[in-house]
C-alpha cells in the first residue's frame, strides 16, 4: 500500500469511527433547546439524538422492519388503555420497590439491551451502566456490546443481566455462556425473535445516505440473513462471530437450562402458546418483546400482546415487557396488566446520544417521576396495589 492510499484508508476509518459522532453533530444545526434542564419528557430528547447521530447510526436503532408498522403500533397501542383515577386515598408516600428473582429493585424499570452503544456515544455501554448505577436500576447488556461485559459490570457496580444472541455452534455457545456465568451475571436472556432473520429497510436506506465509509470501521450483515457476523465485538473474542442459528427449537431451551445455573429468560415472546411452552420447558421468566418493532412485522404492539402472555403463565413465572415505552403512565399500564417490570431501549439511547450518562439519568428520572405521579393519581401508592382494576381497555374492564 502506498503512503497516499494508506492515508486515505486511515481517513476513511476515522470518519466511520464512533468517536466522530460528536464531530458530526457539531456540523449539524442545533435544536432550539439543547440544555438538559429544559427537557420535560423523554420525547424531547428524540430530535436532539437525531441531530447528534450520523444517518447510519440513527437508522440502526430508530428504524423497524418492512414498512415500520409494528414500530409505530408499539406506541399507538398504549392509547387502547385508559387509567381509572381514584380519589381520597392517602398517597403522601409512594413506594416503587419491587421484587425480581429474589432481588429488590428500586423501581420496576430497567435499561434493556441495545447493541453497539459506542455508535451513539464514545463511552457507550459504560455511560449507560454508570447512569443505571446512579438511578439504582438494572441493566441488560447486549451480546453485541461495544464494551466487554467485565468492564460494564465494574461501571454498574454489579454484574448486569446478559442478553444472549446464540452463536451458530453449540461449542461457541458453551464458551460464551460460561464466560457470562463466570462474570457473575444472574440472568441470561436469550433473544429468540431474530432467528429467522429480518428485513430492516429503513436502516438500509439511511445507511445509503451516510457519506462515511462505515466498512472501514465495522462490517454490515445482509438485512435479510438469519445469521449475522460480529467478529469485531468484544464478547465474540475467540469465537466465530456468527450467531442466531435458524434451526434452533425448544430443545435448545432444555440444553441451555442444563448448561447454566443462571436464571433463564426468553426474550421475544409474542403469543400465549409460546409463553405456555416456555413455562413447560422450565424457563424462569419471559419478555414480551418484538425487538422494538425490529423483528417481525406483526402489526401488534407489545402492550396488546401482554395480557394473553400474562394469562398464559399465570403467577408461575414473571413476565417482563419492552417496546415503545416513553411515559411513566405507559409503565403503569403494563404493571396493571401483570408485568413484573418494564424495559426501555430507544428511550435511554435518546438520552445517551444527546448528553451521555447525564442524558440516560435524565430519562430514568423522568420515568420514575411520571410513574410515581400516575400511581398517586390512581390511588395505588405501592406496586402491589396496581392491578387490572386500575385500567380499562377501550373503555371496558379487562
């Protein structure tokens, strides 16, 4: 390679680096309100994040699949539920504490797995971990984290929950799971909604608009492929980097149960039938999730799926949910239906991309305050008091 070609390659690499995200933002028009103290709700941060990120990075997490119908429906479905406000109840004190797998959580909200967070902020998952620690909430770490698990655990002050994208080979799966278990992670959340692949058209279109040479920094998988390669990610060190075996069946759940002593949660449950099968195969919990509308274009919001899943498993295992949560009242509705806790994804990435750790803290602060206010307004100052009697679905009792 000549010195000139080497120089061009270096400049292409630098342009594609996550460290240039802030430089990109400096050349884009500033929003009228860019001070964190002026942010009133989670969605105030969305346009700030959009302006802070180059097109490919925005498209990676902001888009859905196909026509983005499920992405939009996740938000719109919350309008199907109404609150039943109760009066003259002592709500001078509100207690958001809840129990999850024997641990007491300060509130029933956790930061769910979002991969490649250095694409949104130079500190990536470490900034998120520090914010979660400050806010006393749990972090679920993605297999495609841009920071090693062990480093994130130090920043969080405790091992996070670990979201598993299963490697293609069982030997690689064993090595990855044993590493996670050795790090002390209490929960393994196997994501099963991408095993068949997905069609991320919005992300693909926005990537084409990006003028940087992203291939110099990381490789991209074909959007329709059921398998993806992440050799450059730290959790795939020593492994092939290929993941999401399309041949996986319920027998793989049994194998995972035998492989680890961690609690096993299945993430990506969308029907009562699969919820019952999960329970029958001995999983410790399920996450109602459609990957934020980024898996299958079902056209169903997760808040509408939640009732059938909760009813299917009863009180035998906890049900978690994510997808479209932007308000404390959204969280309240999920808790009323029967969710144990709610995961947020895009919501905290808006904060991370805009203001780093402080932005994530702000998002959690807002959701905590809104949930507290909703609990008081509905006369349910403790989590245990929130039941289906607290809400209506399209004007009728659930």
